[in-house]
C-alpha cells in the first residue's frame, strides 16, 4: 500500500452523517482499500470536536460517536505531527496568502510537503490547492 493522500476532516465527517454523505466522499473511503491517508495531528481534534458538537445537538448519540471513531481507527490513516516552528511559519503564511484558516492550511501544507493529493469537500481549500498546484481528489 504505497499510494497515499491527505485526508481532510470534511471528508471523514461526511462518512458519519447521512445528510452530508455523497458519492465523492464515499469514493474517497473506497480508495482506502488500496491506499492510505495521512492527516495532520489536528485532524484528531477536529473530528472529535465535530462529533462532540453533534452529540450536544442530539444529532448523534455518544454510542454512535464511539462506534464511528472505532471505524476510523481501523482505516489506514497515519497521523503526522506538525513541528511548532512550521505551524507559526509556513502554515501561517500559507493561511494568510490563500485566506484559509490555519487548520485548513495545515492540510494543504502537508499535501505540499508530501507531494500527494488532497481529499477535501471544502471549496475554499480546493481552490487554494489548485493555486498551489496540489491535486485534489
């Protein structure tokens, strides 16, 4: 399993919520049968926060959140740490240049550093990736 791509939280969360699911997100999930995803460490917190918010709004039960996290743990997803100097250096600069949050810029930066495609449902992030010549899935 050598092919890899950066996985944005927007795609993973679409797997959890029926009203956000779409063919594109499901296609990305199918890719994980033969490829693996790489995520910045903040992905763990971003996904966890979205699930917690869904629980608080009674959109998802705690048991459903736990079950979804177990499913994610079984997927070939590697967590990549972001060095502190990079977070306040290249990532912050990338966010400024492309009008992104630093969170979204972390995904773009990781895809650029690894020279791999980026899987996202975020239109602004897709546009920034195109400007940076990063392929999106």
